[in-house]
C-alpha cells in the first residue's frame, strides 16, 4: 500500500506544481496531498463510468500515465525550479508528515463510525465489486460517491474499509484553515504573532466542540463537505484579493468534489454561483471558465445517475427530483452563459443584488404555508441542536457573540455582502430541505445538525476578516490620536 500512497502523493505534487510561481508555495504544499486524493477519486470514477473494474493495476496504469504527462508537460514548459527552491522543501515536508500520519492512524484505529458509516462502507464495497451496474442497499441517488470512493482505497489492499484517511484529511483541513486565516490577517497588517495565535485559538475553539472532534475521525461526508466548500469559496475570495486568475482553477476543482460528496450539496453550490453572479465582479470569461466546467460536470454526473435506475432502498432523490435538479443546473448554466447580455446583467447586478435576501426568504415562506407545523418544528429543532442538544457545546454561542461584537464595532469588509448572503442562504437552505424529508430530530447525528459544519469554516474566516479590519482600524485610530 505504501508505494500506492506515494504515487497518489506524487500525482498531487505534480498537479500542484503546475502553479509554481503563480500561487503561494505554502498553499501548494499543503493542498498537494488533497489534490492527490481528489485525482485518485476522479480516476476511480472514470473507471466506473467506462465500466472498467476498479483494481490496483488499472489505477497504477492510469495514475502513472497522468504522472508522466504532467512531468513531460512541465519539463517542456520549463516549470521546474532549482532543487533548493523553498517549494520542494515544503512538498517534501508535507509528504513526510502525511505519510507519517497515515502510518500512525493505520496502526492505531481511532475512526468513529455510525450506521451511516457502515452504509458508506457497503456502498464502497458495492462499487468496488460491481461498479455502477448493481445496487444492493445504497446508490448515488441516496449518497454522494466521493467518500465511498475514498473507502475503496483500503479495499484495494484487502482491508474491509479505510479508517486512516479521514484523520489525515482533517489535519490538512486545519492546516489550510490556519493558513488562510493567517493570510487574511496579514493583509490588515496584524502583528505576525497574532496572525498565528488567533487562527490557532480558533482551531482550539472548534476542537473544544465534541461534535467537531468526532468529525475529525468520523467516516462520513460532512467534514469533507466543509473542507471542499471552504476551499472553493476561499479560492474565489483569494482571486479578488490577488487579482490572480490561477485561484479560480481551485474554485472549479473543489466545487466539483463538493458536488460529489453529498447529493444535496449541488443546491448550495448553485446558490454560491448565483451569489457571485449577482455580485458581478468576476469578468465574463472568468465566469465561463470557472463555473461552466463545474455545472457541466455536475449535469453529466446526475444525468448518468438518472440513467442508472438504481431503485435502492435508501435513495433520497427520486427520478422526478433528479429531473428538477438537472433543470436547475441547466438554468444556472444558461444564466452564466448569457450573463453578459445587457438586460440580464442589469437584472442580476442591479435588481437581484438589492432584493437577493428577500428572494432567499420566499422558499421559507412557501414551506411555512404548505406545512407550517413541520417547518416551525424544524426551525425550533435547528435552534435547539445548535445551542443546546447538538453537541456543539459553546461553539455557536461563541460565534454569535463574536458576530454581534464585530457587527457593532468592526467596519465592513470588502466581501461583506457575499459572506452574509452565503451564510444566511445556507441556513435558509437547511430549513427548505427539511420540507422534503422526515422532520429534523433533536440529536447530534441528525443530518440537519451535522450540516452546520459545512458552513462553519466560512463563518469563522468571515469573523477573522472582520477582526482583522477592526484591529487595523484601532491601530490607525490610536496612531492618529498620538499624532494629535
């Protein structure tokens, strides 16, 4: 297994190296193991779609071909720097750390599992043995396919499941979270020690919550959804800050894997795209190259799922609902495609931008009118799970108090509206989706409660941005007072 994991790391490093001297070295180093896993998952998916049995030989051949292609391309393009360049030390250090963590968690199984975890393992065994041809208990109409694909990694080598991957992904998540928080604070000229301490404290605050601690080793989709959504969105914000279009490649990649992680993730991905269309600050060509590949991939995937006729007991999305989702993806794709037409651009950036929040409220009003008792009960359950019963402990209390304080004292940030639209639309989406399922339960394991973690990193980095802006304002005020 070790040579296979090394090949995955090399694949991720070479893909990250495509952006050498274009994006920060530390980011490329930290993201490289995750990129390797994502490319491995997409390779498995390609084999499944082509009806080729998933095997070590097939994957080694496919990944080796990709490694050779990436090497040749970068040699021809002269992308390799001196061996003493800092980026290679970062790649080496991150690779050693990831292999060490994988070995440790392989030897010491700290994984947390529930019935959903066992269902995913069955799902993984299903696709490992029969591809996309036969479904016994769960299918792509019931659960996202990405985490089960990760689970097949262990099955390739005779293990019943893959318990050592999630902890490594969690460490990568916290490392990237600290990196982007530090990056955000530095642009406000916050002291270096504070730009390191504050993100580290926030990681500690997250881990002080019992449910977040569980997520770090939990075989499930929620923490990975949080990571992929965070990376997709923060790459967009980094594009605005740096005026560097290379960040948008990672927006596309992580929107794709976000959409493959949970079946309902497509709804929020579409909302994110609409929010940035309404914002109107991404140039037209960049909108096309960033959003259309994701929308095209998601459309083709759900079209394929629709043709599978899965009919498994745990299917969450009926063929009729799948048709509605496909129509929604197509509709947003058409809006992106024609968003530069004068009257469409005017509607998006002048009218929808003013009334976007009101439009978000409409779905909640509709479900309230259709089923007031269940919708109100769901809203109450959401609040109780967030603040009392859901094992978040004091995390959301801390967030709301910090939010109120920064709203009172801190000035607005550049992406204020986009952050607030995303955060508010996420919670509205949870209420809306509650109409189409059994009522939410007062339980930490209920999906409505677990989904809060999807938006958690975005909420926290929004608060970090506001704190950074506040610190800069306070320093300027003190300096001006001293001069007077």
